[in-house]
C-alpha cells in the first residue's frame, strides 16, 4: 500500500511539474517551433553527435492562413536539440515538400493570387533556410499542382521528384522523419 501511495505521489508531482512548464522557442528559430525542456530524461542525448533529419512534408492545413505544422516540425527539431545543448552546426535538416504542401512554398505574390492572403509559411521557411536547412521541392508536384519554381520562396531547390530527393538524402546519411 505504501508503495502505491509513493508511486502515485511521485507521478502526481512529476506530472504537475511537467504540466507547469511552458513551451519556448529558439535558440535556432526564435519565432517558430516551440518545445518543452525535458529535465531528467533518462535516455540521454548525445550532445557531441550529429543528427541529420529529412522531413517528408506532403500535407497542408485546410485553412490557408495557418502555418503548416508539418513544416514547423523542422523548427521544433532544431530548437529542442539546440536548447538541450547540441551545437546547431551538428544539426542537419532537409525538408522534401510535395503533394498538398506544394502551395506552401509559394512566394507572397503567388500565394496572394491563389489564396487571397500572404503566405503564412514564408517567414518560417526563410528562417529554416537561413539556419542551413534545405527545402527541396518535388518537380513532379511542381507541374501537377501548377506551382512553378519561379513562384516559390527564394532558396527553394527543385528536384526531379520527392522520391529522388528522399532516396538521395537517405543515402547521404539523413534519417527520414514522417508524421
């Protein structure tokens, strides 16, 4: 019985402490990618290692005024690992964008023409690329979704296909993260 009470008390107070924490952004992408600190993690982060992640981004919110949360995941990845003590130079990120998410790469004029508002993803994508992330657009989706590379945010790269980019990045040591 005492063990059950001790376990309940520990879980209650631990849960309360975790619930009392606030998400924060930065240090890599200050305006996006809020994360929680995880004090007491028992699976330790190799702060001296290198993490190379490729995010397969194919979905987009139905509301065209919202930031794409699947793109923001890359900012969370960078922020949480840097906040936990990893050198941002050891964090390599690539986003392979295709399918519904194709229009999220449009520059402001192209987005305005299509959806009647500025692209809510523009600042996020620009910040990611400024931090060293690669944003790679599927050439097949470019044509199928009528999103020419000339109308995308500066710095977006065009690939033959999403499949091509995903395979090549994984061959280079990137690990696929798919949500």
